[in-house]
C-alpha cells in the first residue's frame, strides 16, 4: 500500500515537472501576417498611422413616445445646462484645494485653510447656489461626483470631517426629490 502511494506521488511529480515544458500560452511570431496594415506619416520623428473611416450620419432631435417624455427631457437638459458650469468649476476648485491642503503641516493649519476656502466659495457662489432648485442641486451633486470621481459625502468627509458629512448626508436624504 505504501509503495503504491509513493508511485502515485512520483508519477504526479513527474507530470508537474514535464507539463510546463509541453504547454505554450502565447507564441510570439515576428513574421505574423495577421493584423491591420495602414499607411503612416512621420511627424517630428514620430510615426503616426493614417486611417480613413467610413462616413457617419447624425440625425437631429431625439424622438419621444409622448409629449410628457419630451417635456421631461427638455426640463432635464435645461437643468443640466444650469448645473454643469458649477460642476466644472467644482472640479477645478477641488483640485486646487487638494494641492493647497497637501502643503499643510498640521491639522490646525489644514482646518484654517478649509475654513478660508469655504468662506471664499460662500462669498463667490453662495447666493447663486441658493437660487438653484432641488432638482438642479441634485443634478449638480451627480455632476460633481462624475467630475471629481468622488461622492459628495467623501468630499465633505475629507474636507470637513465625518460628523459634518454624516449630518449633511442625513439632511440630504430627508429632502429627496
């Protein structure tokens, strides 16, 4: 019985040693004729491929099943047009304030910088943002999430702390659109 187990172990060990030599995952062939050949031009020492694409056609406006869907779409487009410039600006300001905060040497200095940034933003955009509707504010938060790759909760938590972020998140949930 013991001899048979040793034979099986030896056989399996032999297979594990020989098997990698027999298996090829990807063979690199320098003379491979497959692929896409295209013309190229040389621009400032760099080879740039030149490809001609088929012509495409773009048709006009979106079609809707009924007038209510068309009104919803028009309202969404109008609200996004109002909120989008603020989202772009929020992305720029977010990067700017992140760079400033990285230079802070202490937690106290970081909090002072954030308070100053909050006061600047409040003075510059406070009244304009208060004039947004709930729907426009909701869209603005979604656009800021997309622009900064962070949720609004994460941004507030990073700059103001967990408790403040939790408070505003809870308030936002009570006033859902």
